[in-house]
C-alpha cells in the first residue's frame, strides 16, 4: 500500500463553475501537463440534501446569513428556499468555493510534483487546500 498526502483542489469564493468542471476539464488539463492520473482525481458536483444541511449549519453558526442567501438566490434566479438543494449548493460554492478534485500525493513523490500541481491549479484560477486545516498550500 502506498502512503499518500491528501489535498484538495478548490474553486475560489466569488465564482460559480459548471457542475462538471472539476471532473472533466480541470482533471484533463492536469493530466495533459504530466500530473499522474492516480494523483489527481476529479469530482462531480451534484447538489444534495447535505448542501441544505451545511447551509443551515452555517446560518445557525453566524458564518452566513439567511438574508444574504435570499439576495443571492434573487440575483441568480434560484429558489430562495433553504430546502432547495441547487440553491444551497450554488450559494455555498459562491461563498466558500467548492471542492473540485482530490489530490492523492504519494509520500515518496518527486519534490517537484506538488509545486507543479499548485502552479497549474493557480494558473487555472483555483487553489490547493490542506483538508486537515482548510488552509491553502502555496
């Protein structure tokens, strides 16, 4: 078994991407630039009830407000119900960014691999996140 360092590629807050962006486009671009296929694994973004639950938790904690959610929905022509999976997912993506892909970086990977991945992701307008502390990797 290979040991890996788990990282994630995320979109930056303030943007909305096509739902298939992470799986099809971003993954292919990294593979074309030489990132091994088993290192960069794309995700699809499919809205679910978890998005509604996460939105409710963020509102309850005070990190987000229901008023900002409703304004976002109005400006993006989405239902302003906290129970709308699509609205909750889009709002959370806009406010926090969204995970686009997992990065399974082998512990024994070439030292140049992570900086190469970070550079490519950055050039595409995204960030690499350490999921343990949610801090960007530079």
